[in-house]
C-alpha cells in the first residue's frame, strides 16, 4: 500500500509517496538521498541509524516513515556540513571519536540528544535520582550512549568529545 508522507527533514518540507512498510531510515537513505544515517543492523541493536525526531533520538530503522507525518527530523546532514561543523562533530574530530566512521553519524546524533536530555533533567537508568541534572559524568554519558555500538571501540574518545561539548574539563 502506498501513502503520502509529509516530513520536515533538516528544516525542509519533503513530500514523499512511500510504501507504508518503508522505515524512516530507508525513506531518508533511498528516497531523500540522505545517506549519512547508516544501516548497521536494521533491528534496533546498533544505533548507527539514530536520528533526532521531534527533539528525541530514535533508531530510525525501527520506525515507519508513515508514523512521522508532520514530524521534524534531523539527520547528521542537518546538524552540520563539512564547512560548518556542529560543535559535536568538531569535538569528535579533535578527540578521534571514530575510526572507520560507520557508527559516527548515529553516535553524533545521539550525543547531541543525550546532552540535551541531561540538561533537561531527564533521568537515566544509572541516575534515576539526578541530584545535579546538569552534571555530565562519564558514567552518565556511557549509560545513555549504550545503545550506540562502535565496533572499532572508540568509546573513550567519544566520551571525551561529549565531555568537552558539555563544557566540562576532559
Ligand atoms: Fe538501526 Fe542498527 S540500523 S539500530
Ligand atoms: Fe568504526 Fe565506530 S568508528 S564502528
């Protein structure tokens, strides 16, 4: 079954006609040529496909595009571009927060959303009781980033990059 889907992607209104079974990830990659978001597993296990949808990070492989009628979607292409990097992208470069880079778009989208979650005082599993909501500890970052797998093992450098963006000494 085909359906018309209207999405705002990286600030631009996009009208698509899609098979209703199309995931948000495939809509971006195959219909909008936004190939920054990666398909690692297509099963919600790796985080390579992470996008920010209406302010929250989600695994775009696990959700259908038709479920996001009217949503505001940000992919890595919308966060920054090579000549105008987002601060999180610049920090990943500075701290070597990647090796092969396959997980990186998802890590960066998650990283941006995670710092916003902490700032907003949204509790995590480790710190159900957030006594200092603006505190960005290594444990807090690692817990909240645990859905983003990196086969190259760049984790400690990712933590350093996020710590810098959060404005705390590394
Ligand atoms: Fe979506 Fe792995 S591709 S979580
Ligand atoms: Fe290679 Fe993360 S940088 S998987």
